[in-house]
């Protein structure tokens, strides 16, 4: 059985555990079955807005118990990444949840005298935010760091511009190239895999580009989940240079 090949499962959230506000059928039982078998489950998401506590609340709402330590989001991983590099202060284009995670890592969030401009999801992003980011990169030599580079994301009322759209605007204004922490970059996986043996760890996700390419970059196997209706690109393997160890319909396909 597929499940027997691994000790640790990095599970994508949106499109695997839930689609919008609804749990994916079978996902809650599958997570419980994994834990009953003694498997480590970590939730790995490109979310660049919500705190880990808020994501834990989301999981509880779907019927899945979790601790903040079980959730590795792009925003939290970005805060870890900044702290590991000794960054003292950043300017943030992003929401209050992300700002809190950065401050919790001992890093100041302010609008001048910064080491980096950090970008996360912000659905109130304004021209003034782009201007401030642009000036800090030109005038202070600030680095550009992005929680993810997703161009779009699904919402209950259709496709909406994602963090990557804001990043692209700042890149166009400055010529800078952002360091991206989230999927499909390896950084998020490396933080999520702390203490886990790579040969016994697998990424389970519904987006080939983010989840499978990312798993490959991090040196672990990937399993593609299809049929949940969560991702516009779900199932499209033609555009990537990586073969999943399995394609399953929902998390219960692991058993
Ligand atoms: Mg997904």
C-alpha cells in the first residue's frame, strides 16, 4: 500500500484538505487514518496571510485537530527564513497576520531603515504600498523577498490576483528579482521537513507546478491528488518535468 512507503506526509491544504470553506470528502478520515498508523502529518500551504493559529482554527472547522507546529505556511516559513539570515527589519506589503509572524521572530516591521521588502497576500494593496517598496529597494538597497509567487488563487467568487501579481509589479518597477520562499521553491519544503527523513517523506498536493515541482526541488517524492475540484490546473502533468510516484483521487487513495 502506498501509505506504507512513507513515515511523514506533507499535505497541501487548499484543494486537498479543503476547497474554499468545505472539507474535501474523505480527507478528514484519511488524516485520522494516517495518524492512527503513527505517521507524521504536516500541513504545507502557500498561504501568505493567515497566522498558523488561524490556519489551525480552519483545520478544526473542517474536523481536523492540529497544533500550530503542524502547519507550515509560506508566511511563517518566510519569517523563519528571514530570522535564519539575521534580518533585523523589513517593510511588509501584506496583512496583519503575516506582520505578527515576522515580529514573533524578533524582526521589526517598519517603513524605513530595512534590510528587505517582504511581500505576502494583501487584498487591500495600494499604489502607495508599491511606491514605498520600490523606493526602499532603490534608495536603501533592500532585498525583495516573497512568501510565494502565485499569480492567482481561487476564491468563492472566482479567480483573484495572488501574491505573485504584487511581486511582479515591484519587480517591474525595480528590476529586482524576488527570493521566493513558498512552493515550488525548496525553501518551504526544507523548513517543513525539519527532523524528517527525506527518503521516508512525501508531498501530497493537487497542483503539479507547486507541489510536485517543489517536492522534486526538495529531493522528496510527490503524490498528485486529482478530482477534488480545487485547482484549475489539477491533473495537468504535461507542463512539468517530474513524475509523481502516484496519482490518487483524494487522500483516501493513499490507502
Ligand atoms: Mg492546492
